[in-house]
């Protein structure tokens, strides 16, 4: 018990430190992107310079994404739950993400006609989705016809599912699926993927906090997350969130591979 206490104290100290650095770094980045904007305007007729400035801009956006991840991870305070209409929420997030996904990657969103409502913290869910889309983007970087799909379905989970994954608090769930045809993950990587600071992306590219944050966010919503992945084929991430309000149940969840309900 004492060891656990020390561990959580340490994590808290790391969180505070990281949060402080991330906050200052964020201000610095704002200075960089502000100046970039002005430089791009001034360099309008110099294509070579504009090219380089665009590259810098892309890197700055990436850095901003990483800092956002660190800030969310170290964020204290309570979750603010409100009813969220999932179809419009997802469409909005995809629209915002389109700018940070290169044009050669097809990013599609299939939300259906039913308005599924979930009680959730919109900032937390948005950040979780962004992390998952960014992971998919990184995974498809070197494949021939890169594609990412975000899909929303209504599902009714069965008794067995509820027993196996007690974190799920409702039989009717919204299922958000994020699939990519990227490099996939080895079983070894899948074993560690939710651990904070676990990354295969190398220094300056990944923080290893993305999936840890997603896991925490889904847990605080009484949901569950399942990951299916195969090297060289791709990855499917399924997120189950309890529905606040629903129409008729459509699908039944039978694929429970890798669902992490009560870790
Ligand atoms: P980061 O993205 O900063 O590395 P994450 O916690 O989001 O941190 O992911 C941890 C690791 O899991 C990644 O470094 C990568 O190896 C693997 N991973 C996550 N999502 C995917 C995906 N969609 N396809 C392939 N590998 C993935």
C-alpha cells in the first residue's frame, strides 16, 4: 500500500512538472505560429520560402498537438458531464482534424441517421478522439492507399459482455470505431500500448501519453475500449459509451476481443 502511495505521489509530481513546462512551451509556440503567419504573408511571391514556411507550420502544429496531450494528461479538476449528440460531435471533430491530416490520406466519417446521445465531457472526448485519429494518421504514413474511417453505431451489449466488462454501466451503448489500414501493432506493443510514456515513435515524435489519456477518459465515462490490430494490416479501435437516450437497438456486440473494462 505504501509503495502504491509513493507511486501515485510521484505520478502527481510528474504531472505538475509536465503541466508547468507544457504551459510555458505552449506560449512559446503561440509566438512561433503568430510570426509564421506574418512571414507567410510577406513571402507570398517567393514559392521556395513559402514551401519552407509550410513545413515549419506543419511541425509547429504537431508540436502543439503534443503539448495539448501533455496538458490534458496533467490536467487536474473534475469532468464536466453534459448530454452530447454524438453524430454532430463526431462530424465536428473530423472537420477540425481534416487540416492536420495530409491530403493523400482519406478520412471518412459515417455517423448514420439516428441521434445517439451520450452524457460526457466534450473536451475530454474530443481530445481522446483526436489522439486516436493522430495515431491512425501516423500509422498510415507509409502505406499505399492510406485510409482512416470513423464510424458511429448503436449497439446493445449482452449479459456476458456486461459481466466481463463491469466498467460498462448501460446495456445500450454508442460504439465509435476508428479504423486504419496502417502498419498495425505487434502483440508485444499491444500489451504495453495503454501504459503512460510507452511510445514506439522516438524522441520528439511521441509522448506515449495518447492512449493512456484515451483509456482514462473512457473509464471516467463508464465506457470500455477494445483494440484489434494486426501488423501490416491495420488497427481497429472500438469505444463503447453508455447511451443517455436511444432509439431502437440495432446491432448486438459479439466481438469482445481485447475489451478493457475493469483494468
Ligand atoms: P504516442 O502516439 O505518443 O506514441 P500513444 O499512447 O498514443 O503514444 O501510443 C502508444 C503506441 O501505440 C504508439 O507509439 C504506437 O506504437 C502504438 N499505436 C497506437 N495507435 C496505433 C495505431 N492506430 N496503429 C499502429 N500503432 C499504434
